[in-house]
């Protein structure tokens, strides 16, 4: 079916070294999938299991496992978007297609898919229709619909530039730059680019040259988030090995006098030379640890893309490297090598998912900002409003998030545009967008869901409600309606000037008559915890495990707005405090963070009388280890009267991680309670 038309399309893609896109009605896919049989290998992507027949030369990839194919290159991808889709998986898998290959998007245009993690009844489809419009305005696509096919298959000469084994001048220049850096004895080299620029291949070629030339001897380590991420590097490190099997950590390749060890980040020893591929997929803390303990490090990362690194990866990590005293050299690749420049699929993905969204350059950037005279305004927008907004304005709003947050991904954009439970607040100074906050409505949840949550189940979309129900063992929170702040960001030049607090207050004012509480869940970074604490939020829950991207536990913060929310919190506060107390000995968060959490939940209602042990410690020379049980038992009552540094010292004593200064600080605080300030 449609042999001539699809043959012309795929022929044009091959001639141009670009990727063709086929938008195919699900009912017709099995009739046109013959076109993929001429390729060697591809991926068939679906939510869980295929609803159509995958080609015999394809590997099935579920949306949730897309991260395992980062860095791979295939001839084609079939993306089954029937009813549901995952924006991260679409962006990631489409980018694995080589020049001359094809993306088949299997979709019913009359019933476009929604992101499968959203409530189906409160979702709209925006990004897939937008992507289709951009593809259908290109010159290399086919639309296979009922009884017809529309094709645009322009043949044109696209120049490709290769220099020997290198597929671009960029790649050759970067190769020389890394070798010069290594010879000169530099500390850290960062290789940045968009996807498909040949970074992983380049690392393999550089490492091969260093080994064979004798510039490195002994062990050299290669690491990434997952073993599959270094497959391309390995193929270029040892091209004659005919490597095809899946790689596992612990693999060793011997070249010259060196042993190249492929190992997980946690097992890379100190004082090593380390090559880190797909660096932005690793948690910030893991990267900091690797760079700190290694003698020399080469980082390769995608600076814009579905990994979510964006500009903040460059500003946060690279700034940290220079501030730590390590020398840093940066090289960015621009020329694509997986396909030729001007690829229409790449352009459609970039435009749809706003990978290159940027904030307009203002006179304030890099100069002394005078924002006091500018009128501020807060605009409230629902998902439908955002979806109808001009794309350039959406990009301006979204760019604030990409600048301020370490990780942003297509799912974040989907939340803003496609989840009808979401509300976005845009904070402007004059005409400039300075801050953005995105919230999602939570609750109430049904009795059946409460029973399931109390048995350990979880449902998308009610993160704070579920955790408060599970931690308090009470259904009171289930009846409440809340707003969870998913993202709040202020452009870096305007941070530290109170704009974030102003945005949060505006958000609270907007919601005060519509919900019972406002809250957030985030990684327990000290600065972030303090921001919410200073704005009057309490922290009723801390996770037992750490976030893989930040290496910190997650925390919940809440501000009860309604009387019934305040009553629910009061009736459950002892249970919630008990959970926090039980976690202190794990020390999964910094003592400073726990101090803020405990202070926010402190008990000022009960009359507290100091025990004999605490009095004797304050007044006499009772050893500190004898009063630790009393401190733990009275933690929240004492925290009400202690300052934050004093609470921090008390927590370190309870954790048995204290110093002499902590003991003295707590002794002075207890004396103040007994005798008043001196």
C-alpha cells in the first residue's frame, strides 16, 4: 500500500541524510509497515505492550524505559501514540533515529493522545497536535490517513563534511582540544552539545588515542547513569572488537598500557582519571562527588534536551567547578553528525518541546538591576489559557523554569499545557517575565482510594494528600482540596530580592477561597527549605529515601488555609512529629535541614517543664550523653524556644554527630529557658 509515495519519501530522506516522519492512522499501520522491513533495526515504542504488530526487525521499548536507549542510533522508530503518550519518551526515542531513517508516529489525529500520568477526564492534547502541525509544514513527511496519503518529499542536496574518521569539523576540533587539555594537565574538560553531535563517539576516539599513545597508563574509568549510555563510546574505543552484546558495569578493555574500566559512578575510586558520558543524567551530588575525588575528569553532556539539563546544568555545575578551584575548559559542538544540518524532525522537536526556549536579553542581564521602580503584576493562567497563548509567549514563560531549575523536561511543559488541574502564575516587572509558579490541584480522594493508600497504594496526581493520609493514618486530609506548587522559579538576576516570596504570596491570595491548603514537595536542599519556612510553611513529612538526581530526601511542606485544614493538622500533629523523630538517626538530610523541619513543627502549646537531667546539664557538669534521651523526648517543645542554630546543635547531639560547640550551644539555650536571657 502506497509503495510509490513512501518509497519516494524514504528515498529523499536517504539522499538528504535527514529523518523522514510518517504520521500514520492506527488502522493503516499494518498496511504500510512493510516500508520498515528494508531497514536493519529500529524501536517500537508503546505505553506497555503494542496495540499493533511491531516489525520483525524492531525491539519493543516501553515509554517508561526510554532512558536506557540514550546515546543509541537506530534506523527507525515507531511511536505508538494511541490514546496515551509520554512526551519524554517521544523526544528521546525520536532522537535516536539516524539520518536517512524514519519516525512513524501512529496516532489518531481525531483523538490525539494525552500524557498517561494525568487524570484522563482533566487532560487535553496540545503537544502532539502541535508536533504534527510542525511536521506537516516541513518538506519531508507523509500523512497516511483513511483513503489517502499526503507526501512532501523534496529532493535537495545537503552538504556533509567529513575529515577522515571524523564526521564534522566540530568533532575534529573538539578531539584536538581534549588531547591538548590532557597534555597540558587540566583538571576538568566539559564537552557540551545538542543530541546527535557525536559526543560519545568522540570520547571513545580520544580515550583510544590516549591509551595507544601511552599518555595514560594503569586504570582509566568510564561511567554514566546506565551501562547502555556508554555503548557508543565503547564501540569507538575498541572498533575492531565487533562489540554487540549488552555492556555491564565491571567490563575492562585493555589498550596499550592502560585498562579502561566501565564502572558505575558509586564504584569509581578516588584519584582516578574519569570519563563521564551523558553527565546530565546523573544527580548533581554524584557529579560533584566524582569531580571532587578524581584527579582529572572529562564530562560529556547534552546541554538542551529531554534529560532536562538545560541552561541550569551549565550555570550550576560549571560554576561550581570553577568556584571549587579546579581548572575548567569547555567545548561546545554544533554540527550534527547523526544526520545532516537542517533536519526537519530535529527542528520540529525543538520547536514543540521548547528545548531552546530562552529569556529575552534585557538591560538587567549582567548589570546592576534596578527593579524597585518597575510595577509588578501576577497573572493567573489555566492550562487552556496557556495552550491558547502565542507560542513565543509560552516560550518566554517556560524559559524562566529552564534557567532556574537544574532539571526540566518535556513532561514539565506537558503539565503546564495539557493538565487541566494545573494553574500557572506569571510574575512580571514592567513588561518582563521575572518569575513563574505552576500548581496542580489535589484532592479530595474517595474512601476507596483512602483504604488503598493506607495499604501502601499510590495514585498519580495526589502526592501530598496521599502522603499526609499515609503518615497520619487519618482520612481527614483526604477530604481536603489543596494546591501543590510543582515549580516556582525566579530568573537568576532577580533572585534574592524577595520576588519569589511576592510570587508565593500572590499565589496564596488567589487560592485562599478555593482550597484548604497550599504545599510543595521537593528535594531537601537547605536554601529551598529555608525559603518555604520563612514564608510560613510547615514540614510534616520527610521521605526515607533520597532523590536520585539530588541525593537528598524529599520533603513535604504545607500551609493550612482553611479552618478544617488547620483542625486536620492539629489532630494529626503528634503522629507526624513521631515520624520525623524516628528518622533523625538516619541522617539522610543535613542537620541544618532537619533543624528547619523540626522548628516548623515545634510545639508551643504544651507547658514544658525541664527534666532534672536537663537542669543538671545546664547548671552543673552532667555528661551530655546522659541527657540525649530527654532531648529526643522533648525535641519539639524545646525547638519552640530554641533558635535555629540551637535546634541544629540539639539534633546533632541526638544523632551522636555533635562537636563540643554543639554541647555548649545547647547548654546555653537551656540556661536561657531556666533564667531568661542574660
